[in-house]
C-alpha cells in the first residue's frame, strides 16, 4: 500500500489515515487534521490554506481570550456581544463595539492548544456574505429532514474564509439577515433580494475560480476583471467605520 508523509509534521501515513489536499499534498488525520476546525474543507484546500488556517486559529484564539471573553460579561449595553447560536459546538459572536466577529468551535479534547474554546476572528468589515442555505436528506427511517444553515463569507482573509453554521430552525435566519443588513446600512427590499443573492453567489464563484487560477498560473485578464465586476456588484454598504474600529481593536492585541 502506498505510503505518504504528512506535509505538516512529516509523519508517515497510510492511505486510510491520510487527508489528501487539492495540490496533491497529504496531511495526517491523527494529529494535523485535528488542528483544523472540523468545518474547514480540506478537499479544495492547498497546503498554504491549511497552514494559514492553523495560524488563523492560533491568532483568533488569542483575540478571543483578550477581547471577546471580557466582553461576554460586560454590563455596558453598547459593548454587548450578539450571538448567532449554531447547533452542536459552533457559535458566532458579533462585537459591534470592536468591529470584530468570532467563529468558535468548542472542543473538550483539542490537543493543540490545551484549552477548550477556539476561535477564528474576522473583521466585520470583511463580511461579504451571510446567506441562507438548506439541505434536505432522508433519515434512517426514510423520513425527510431539512437542515438550515447560514453561510458566512469573508474577503481579505487567508485561512478559512467560508463556513456555515447550522441553525436550530428555519425561523432563525431572517433575524440574522436583518441584523447584519442594519449593521451595514444595507437596504434589502423584497424586490431586489433575489437579485442580490444571485450576485453574491456569482461573486463567490468568481473569487473561488480566480484563486484557483492564480494557483494554477492559468488566470487571464478577462477572468480578473470578471472577478472584480462581480465583487463590485455586491451591495456592501459603507464599511469605513467598521474597518477603523476593527483595526484599532486588533492593534491592542498582545
Ligand atoms: Zn501530521
């Protein structure tokens, strides 16, 4: 049987315990896959994405401990966190007073850092998509079950820049969308809603396509211009204030 070496720790790995990446590298499931969030998708990832994601968790957890943990207990109304409660071990916390948003994965046995709360922290200003998604599957008794999700997508972010959080029911999403739209001053009327959703999906596809093309060295000018056109079509609202807040908060992190 073919043996590979883990591109991160160097351990020899058999096929069953090897996670293949998009660039042909392998990482070991035993140690290195566990350093990543479970929601991180290794299949389209290059080794650089994986190592960026590990650095992202290391830094994000530090920001979580220094900024978000104290704010969880604040009595000041303007500083309170807004929680998007996912099911299982996933939570999203928005901190409007610092312009940051944290995605947490809580594990009881996550050997890498020896703590139980881990986070990827993003600037709210980089949040470009917060879309609803659902999946309907048949359960073991043949009954249809629908799961509800919110996708979060960030620009200017290396590591994990797309993830989804499973919501407890379909009624949770509209409040999330309303919250972010108000935060960014985006007017989404029913009339332009479908148009917006379509443009965001096109933009996401264009970005993924461009990133792959850059890595393969096959990008051409037309594709670059399509990507920027698609990105510019998204109504992001005015993010100036959010960029300033987040950068000021992150500058305090030791
Ligand atoms: Zn390894």
